[in-house]
């Protein structure tokens, strides 16, 4: 999993292009070559513990331009779900963000609004264990990736599916 974090909790928004871009850069010290955006690559070991594989500093210029992640075809073959979270996942009182991500991606199935159900259940479970829940709004989007063998076996019928493979939780959960 990867975590991206802007210095001073001041992220770049595309709406800053033009009018607010100078103010944004000035807020970050005005030096576009200064490291102001951090990428942390974390691996979950088979015993459930996490290890930081790498921590990469990106310049303000790179952060504004955006970061791309390349996933090789062979690596993609081992991926079942791809999720993107808002920073609210790092602000669940009493829960490490890595544990929250792991819990929110522990799907029993991918039927219907599976991501929304999983987040609601995950937050309830966290609260039962003593966490106070999200401090900030939280949402995520998930893409379910079918293995090629399943895709090859399907009829490629373009009729609407009863069970969508993409689900997102855009409701603020508190």
C-alpha cells in the first residue's frame, strides 16, 4: 500500500491552477524544488505486521504535476482489488491507517455496494473495539479486478450486469 502526504497537511487541488497556484506555492515556501510531498510504500507481511519498504520525497513541482504508479501486467495478475482513500482513513481515532485500509479492503464478496458496506461495518467494528471513529470525513473508491481466466470465460455480453465490479463509498461516514 502507498500513502501520499503533503507537508503541513496542505494538499494541492486542481482548482488551484491559475488563480491560487502562486498562493499554494507560497504556502509551501515558494521553492518548487523543495520536498513537500511524501510517498510511503508499506508492505503487509504474512504475520500481519507492516514494514515500510520505502519513503520517497517528492518536490512541490512533482506533487503539483501528479504522481503515477505503474503496475506491471504480472503484478496486476496478483491484484484483486485496487482502492483509493481520502486522507480521512489516516484520521480514525485509535486506529492506525494501515489497519484501517486492511480492514476496509477485507471484502466478503463484490456484490452491489460492497465497498460502502465494508466501510460501514469496519467503522462499527472499530468503534466496538474502543476507537472513537473517523475524526474527518472519509471515503474511498474500489475497483475489483477480475483474473484473466474469469474474463476469458465470460461471454463478453455488454448487457448491464446485476453485480457491478466497481463500488465507491462517497458518503461521509462519521
